[in-house]
C-alpha cells in the first residue's frame, strides 16, 4: 500500500468569493485487493486482482492489476483535469479464459474525509485511455463510488485516473479540509456459458492389481524381498501361481526380468518364459476367445541387466466363461535358463484383490470444473454440498459396493453415473 500526501492550493484561478488561502491536503491510498470471491454461479463471479489467487478453475481467472503512485508534486486547484493528481490501473485476463468480463474501477472515500464533498460538487475525477475512452464524474459521497465500467480483455489496457478540485465550483469551501480514500478494481464476469445446456460426459474404468508372489508354488526357487529367484547355477526352477480369479475379463501381467543364463533361442542373451492356463468356475480347462486353453510368451533378456516394462496379456487369454487364470514362470528350456529373476510382478484386471482403482474420464464443451464421488447411490443434488473430490482422475477404493460419480461444468450442467465394485476380498 502506498500512502502519499498531495497539497492542492489556489492560484490558477481566483475563486468567485475569495482566494484559496488555505491548503487542502489530499491523502490517497492505492492498494491492490488480495481476495478472490466466488459467487453463487459461474456465470456471475466477483473477483479482485491477485495473481497468486487467480489461477484456479482451469486457468480462466488470471487477471493482472497494476497501479502507480499518485503524482507527488503539489498541484493547483484548476479547471484542467491534467493538473490533478494521477494514478493508473492496468487490467487484463488470460487468453485461455472463455468467459467475457467487464471490470469495475472504484474510488472509496474514507470516513476521515472532512472536505464537503456531499454539499459542494467540486471534487472531480476523470478516467481516460489511449484509445479515447473517457469517463467523468464527481466524488460526492463517502464509501464506494463506481467511476468506470470497462471491458476486461486478453490484452492489457491502462486506465489513467485523474482527481482534482474544480476551481470554478469550489468557492473556497475546501479550504482547511482534508480528503482520504483509495482506488480498487473488481469485475463481474458475464459469459456465453449461460447458453450452454449440454451436460458433461463421464466415463469410468475400474481395475484391480495383485502384486508379488503370495501363494505361488516354488520348485528349486526362492523369493527374497519380493524378487522371485528361479533355479540355481546349473539347476532349473519354476514357479506356479494359485488360481487367480479374473472374472471373465481382460488381464495383463507386468514385471521386470534379469538373467545370468544364455538361452538357445536368444544366444548370446537369455530370456524369460511365462505360460498361462484358463479355467471355468469348476476349475476345468476352458477355451479363451482365441481358442486356447493355454498359451505362452517368451522375451529376450540382456544378460546381467534388469529389463523393464515386460508385459504379457495372454493375447486373447480371456472369455466370458473363464473364471480363473493360472500362470507359470519356468527355466531350463530353449527360452530361459537359470538363474532368472523376476521383480515388481503385477497382475492387473478385474481380479479379486484388496483394492480397486477407478479411473475417471470426463469431457465438456466449456470445461469440467468439479468431479466428485461418494460410496452409495445418490442424485445430483447430494453433491452440491457433499462428496469427495477426485484428484488426478483416479481414486482407490477398499470396500465393495456401488459408487456414484458426479461432474459439473462452468455453466452449471452436470452428470452422474455409478459403478459397482464386487471383487474386493
């Protein structure tokens, strides 16, 4: 906040009744509000300029506001506004903002003012720009006085504000009085989003993850700190998973591999071999939609180096009647020799597990501003004051049940949908 004392004195013109012998003191504060006020709808919002607080809601409210100190020179009471005290306000909005806005510039007159502004209409203001915008008026009351209503554009516009005592009207009434106040700016946003009536779209995808080798059967193999060690030097080894409930849906296994053994198929490197078998609810072999009851996958591994981003999905190793999946990782064959190691092993899909990740995707013509969820079945009104925010488009749930998701756009259009989670154990 800048505080500056300006002395105004007579001399440019003789007053009709007597000369200005007294000195009028004008104390003017210029400061920038650091507040962001959200109104009841996004069609009409009040905001004040603060670059730190105006980056939310899709970056629409980036507003710059600058001011300069009022001219500190003593000036004369005059009938020419250019002899008055001057400051400036610079306003703009982000080009990414789809909302069209009008900005307001105010003078606030403090209660400490003793000048007779209500009875003598001599304290004037003028707002001008380089492109010939002009607004004139009289400061005739305490409190807020709107002195300009201007467009808020993508490019910066500077508004010069002049304040002076009109010597043709003051008649000495301002002698030995004082004035104090400040300038600030805000805006009421109006928008074409009022005409948007299309609800945002909402898509949900759920998947669970099994990690590690819990329950696997091992032959000449060990598990150390989550890493599967297949075989020993000169002796092959393998590991077989328990029945994994994939619930008839697509699945994938991801992991990292390491080997010290050269394989026939990948000489001079080694490799890894993974087989998958498919079963119905009675644990009887069942053909996948690709026509297989079992199939396999092999991949080269550079010797003595961890290979990342390995993934196997059985090609078409799923189907509506496939309830269970069983995996086997083995060495001692043309693709893989000991010692081979596997770490960061995950099976991803609609598998029975301790949690589910739900991914939320939404789209809208003017932009989604709110995404929430709640466990249970709810209507749209529930989410006005309730619900949990979805962060980074994904939530993790650890309880079975129905979950309701809600999205809303800047015009107030909204959508809800539900998803059922049943495979958490």
